[in-house]
C-alpha cells in the first residue's frame, strides 16, 4: 500500500535534485 507513496517521494526528490543541478549550472556559468 505504501509503495506508490515511496515512488512519488522518490520522483519528487529526483525532480528537486534536477532543479538544484540546473540552478547550480546557471550560477556556475
């Protein structure tokens, strides 16, 4: 039952990481 919740959280974490990477690249350049 909790499985979809874990998947959703993981997806959100990955998206947050991706946003962070984009910001980092923008700041770096």
